[in-house]
């Protein structure tokens, strides 16, 4: 395990890196459900698996504790990163907008390559496109940021009828999944590539609400960055505790609502009307958002305790190389499960996914620490910085010990 630093400046960055690493563990698990091709199986095919009983329990556990929650943390941290970049630019007497735009366009290029040529479920391209929307909102007051973040995150059910009216006709999900399962299970590169391109285009249009999902969380993360919530844990202890309790209560209440709302509407037909159903759909979106925020603040509260910080610091290298590790998780998944790789496929159900998850993360935690012992940043982070600044940054740290690379 890496040495925990008691230096306050290091702790400020360590908690962010560790939290990013924590988010990446959940993102990896969710992504492996798709990369393993398990997501593409219909209900009868899932029931036919030898592991079906375990799979149902594991899927329920993921729905309660993992799905959407960890990508929420990841998105909050992106918004917080925007705040840190703007603060550093301001401290140098610079505007920072053009450097940020260059950085975003490099991320957009990386995301495009990843989405179209590697894995259709990429989030980097969406982050880049939505990240540009932060600049016009850079100077809005904190209260407005907070309100906008919540409203936009909960907005999709209200605008869905209007958005779907202008979207092009799309193939049904079942048909797309069936075609993709066949192509990704084959050992043919051309079929795999064509299916990935088709899935990438279909997913971005059909999942249009992801823009609201990401932007709302970016704005909430930007608000948290402005407040310095993770930069000064002790000073913000009271606020962090209030956010934790409020977010957890909101998330729990919305999760319970998701299970009781259908029986309630069946028992009381008077509330089984469209305005009530619309309100329920809006409130349900608060569930994963609240639990994700509770995870993030709870993690920060634990990290301020030295005993917990030492335990959680194992995630610091993983989070410091988050871009590299995110992309290589896709490559590992394809190499394991696709027909062009080892062809394991979805036959082992959720058990196979969990085994792959443990193996991939164990390898990445080990190699991230080993890499950062000799280098200042991950290879993809290094390339991102090089393309942003137009000059090659230092890669070897020359100290034989972990060293944090500059991030602005």
C-alpha cells in the first residue's frame, strides 16, 4: 500500500484521487456487464444460464448499490476539476478558457476514438461535449449553480415527450442487442467494428437524457469545487455531514418509492394519472443522484480520519491514472469476453463478471502504483497534457517514488 501523507496539501489532492479511484471501481463493474455481453441477453437466455439464481441476486444488489451511483461520483469530480482549473488560472492572472477548450477538444478526440473504434459505451465523448457547456455558466452565482444542477439532473422526464418527437426513428433495443451479441461474439474484426459503430450511434441518440444526467452532475461538482468541500475537509466538516445525511435520506426515499409506487397506483386508481406518474418519474431520478452524493461525501468524511485514509489511499494511484485505467478496462473486457479475444462471452453470468472485475482492478491497482513509482502520470494523462499544451511534458519523475504531476 502506498504511504499515506500527513501533509495537508497532499491530503487535499489524495482525497480527490482516492475518490476518483473509488468511482472507477464501480464504473468498471457496470461497464463489464456490457463488455461481457451479458447485457445483450434477453430474459429467457439469462434464465437459461447455470448461474441464473446468483445472477438475479447480483443484479438486484448492483441496482441498489452500484448502478448510476458511481458514474455520478465520476461526473461530480469532473465538475470539481473544472473549478480547480479555473481557480488555478485565476491565481496566475489568466482567464483559462482557451486552455480549457483545448483540453476538452483533446478529450473529445480521445473519446471519439474510444467510442467508435473500441467500445460503444464510452463516456469520454459525452463528457467533452457537455464539458463545453460549463464555460457559459462559469460565473453564475453559487445558489444558481446548485439549483440548475438539481433541476437539469431531474429534467428528462419533463422534456421527454418533446425530445422524442424530434428524434429520428431508431431500431428497437431488442433488435440492436440481438445483432450486437451476434457480432461481438463472432471472431471477425470487421463485424465487430461495424457493430460497435452502429451501437455507438444508436446509444447516443436513444440515451439522449445522458446529456442532462452529466450536465446536472457537472454543475453540482462545480459548486462543490467552488465551496472547496474536498480541499479543506476539516473546515467543511459540518457542511459535509449535512450533505451526507440529506443526500442519503433523499436517495433512500426515492429508492423505496421505486418499489412501492406501482402497487400504490394499483391500489389507489385516483393517483394513477399522468401528472402523478410524471412526478414519480422525476422523483425517481433523485435516488441515484442522492446516493451517489452520499457515497462521495461519506468517502470524504472517512478519509479525514487518518486510520481510514491509510486504508483508502490504496485507491490514490488508481484514481491518479483514471483516464488510462478507464480506457484499458475496455480493452481488458474486449480481450476477455469478445469473440476477437478469448471469447468467454456471457456464459458465466454475473459470477464471471465479478471474477473479471476483481482481476482487472487488482491488476490496475498494482500497475498504477508501479507506474507512478517511476513516472509522473499515466500514459494517457501524459498524452492528454502534451496535446493540450503543444509541448512534451516531463514523464519520468527521476525520484524513484510516487510524485504528483501538475494537473492544470
